[in-house]
C-alpha cells in the first residue's frame, strides 16, 4: 500500500461536487495517488450501485493498480463517520477512506484508516500541469 501524504484541493472539490450531483443517493469512487503519494484521481468502478443508503462497489471490476489506496463515498444524511458496513469493507480493501456528508461543503468530510480511525489528511494546492 502506498503512503498517502494528502489530497489535492481540486480532487477534494471534485469529490464534493460529485456528491452534490448524486444527492440524495450516495456517491462512491476509488482513490488513486500520484507519484508523490497525494490523492489526485478518482476511479469510477463499472457497475457501482449508488442508492439512498449505500454505494456498493464491484471491486472485482478494478484492474490491478498499485496506486489505488482506498475509497470515497458520501453520506446524504450528513454524518461523516463510518457505519458498520463501511468498516467491514475498509478492513478488506485500501488504507485511506473518505466520507463526505451533506451539504458537501469544504468542511463536510473526514478521512479514516482501514480500522476506522480518523486520519488527518492535508489538503494540498492545485496539482502540477
């Protein structure tokens, strides 16, 4: 698992906007780091089911990718803490997971490790062109 140093500001903005667009359903995607260990991309997994109470990933559809580090999903109820189902998935896949909650503002998100412990994740400037 790659070490994660932070998340790009524009990637976080994309996460929050996609979550708003998907509301009242959950948004879900896979987190991918760049060569510097910064979350810079989202992978949309084919077949992901996005409902009002869950986002179900079809992880068998992911190609092998050593830069994949975890997941992001939204909670339309605004609660930015993991459910039991979240923690079950996290224990089997990835090392960094983000939950963002309604109303999807810049402070409506939290990062967690695969054991459900909250992480500090630095929001970094715009990625290099």
